[in-house]
C-alpha cells in the first residue's frame, strides 16, 4: 500500500469531528506561536524559581540553618519539580474549562449543532470527537512541559517516578475537567453559562474541598488525629502532592506550593504535624557549644521519605475518571434523537 493510501485510510479511521477540529485549530502559525510563547514563559518561570530557591538556600547556609545535614542540590531540584508541576496544573484548571465549555454550546449558538446531529456520526462519536479536540491541545501543553520539569533530575532530589506520576495526575485532571465541561455545554443554551458553570465546578474542586476539610477539622475539635479530611481526596493539588511525594517544608526543606497539601497527607513523615514524630538527630550541647554532632548525623536521601499508608492520588484519579464517564454519558444522551433536532 502506498503512503497516500495509508494516509487516506488513517483519515477514515480518525473521528471525523476530531479531524475537522484539529485541522481548523492546528493548521496555521497560531499554534506554533502559542506553543513557543508557552515554552518561553514556562522556561522563564523555571529560571525565576531556581533563582528564588538559590537565594533561600544561600540565606539558610549563611545563618547555619540545616548545617551539614541538607544538601542544597537535591533540595533545589525537589523545589523546582513541585512548583513547576503545580504551575502546570494551575494553568490546566484555568484554561481547560473555557476551552471545552464552548464546544457544544458554541455549535448551538451558531446553529450548526443540528447539522452534526443529522449526519451519520453517532452522538457518542460527536462527544468523543469534541473531547479529543478540546483536550488534545491542553495535553500537548502538559507533555511539552515534561522536559523542563526533568531538569530537576540534574540537581537531584527528584525521581522519574515522581515526574511520571505528577504528569499523570495533571493529564487525567485536564481530560476530566474537559469532559465535565462538555457535559455542562451539552445542556447549556449559551456559552457564557456553560463557561461560568464549569469554572464554578473547578472552584469547588480547589477551594470548596479546602473549606470542607477545614469544616471537618473544626468539627473534630481541631485535634491532630490520624483521620484525614475526606473532601481533600477530590482536590487535584492534594493528589499532585501525594503523586510527587512532596516535601512538608520542615527540617530546612524548601517550601513549595504543594507543601500545605503534603503536610495533610496520610502517613508518618519527617515534620508531618499530623503524624507521629520520626527520630532525627537533635541539637546537643557539647563543651559549652551548641551544635550538631556530625558523627551522629545521616545525610538525607535524594528525595523525601516515602509515607506509610494508602496512597491518595489513585483514588482521586478514580473519582475523576468516574465523573468524566458520567459527564460524557450525559452529553451523549443530550445529543440523542429523543431530544429532537428542533432544540438546536
């Protein structure tokens, strides 16, 4: 079979809605310019984070905080990885709702949704094509961020597993939010209403879960027990902190955006205020001088200690996947023949 034949066969096997959307959005200079600008801004932020982390470490070394125990290289690498992935996740939550919520409601406003519904393309294929079109660009932005995040390996303190798990959390969150946006868009009459509703859902995942966790913590009398707030299991940053094995910021570690979430993760960690303390060398007084006895100190590993107990991020991704499936089912049923074409 010739190359032209293979290309035509691949075009036939590709979802027609997805193929049309990809050709319209990615054929041109705009996609290249946006990708170049995105990588440039992200690279600049990475350099800024490295400068900030280096300054903080220099001040810690100047005042003797951590002394010979902590190695600045692994701490800085861990700091860069956590903050960069948190930044990418924040961008996903900011861009995905507005990008996906206009897919079906925009077709309805332009009065072209009825044309799609009377074609031979099934409602499920239409929805999946729109999902692929709305999430493909966001997924590409996440994937091209991986080489920048991998620069933390040169400094130490991070492992490829941390990066892979973190990217998986970001990707599943992006696709799930896009699926929810499609479900909302399939029932909304106007794009504005669909976008506002989807952003309200994202706000509920990020801020609403924190409020629910605080309410549960207050109901328990502000006791630092072993029970973790159930609402946080739906928070994407909480899952990202667990997937990347984020640090708690105690013991001279560099705090990151994920540090507050890491402190609330289940299991016992060094500096975890909710867990049992872990034995560590303490400040001792010898010959009238307060200092660290270097002979009794053990250097910290390249990455933070693993927590005991069940992991959080697989459960979060499971709930997100179920929510995405329900949203896609709702969108497919909304485009079904039982609603009639007159509504579009």
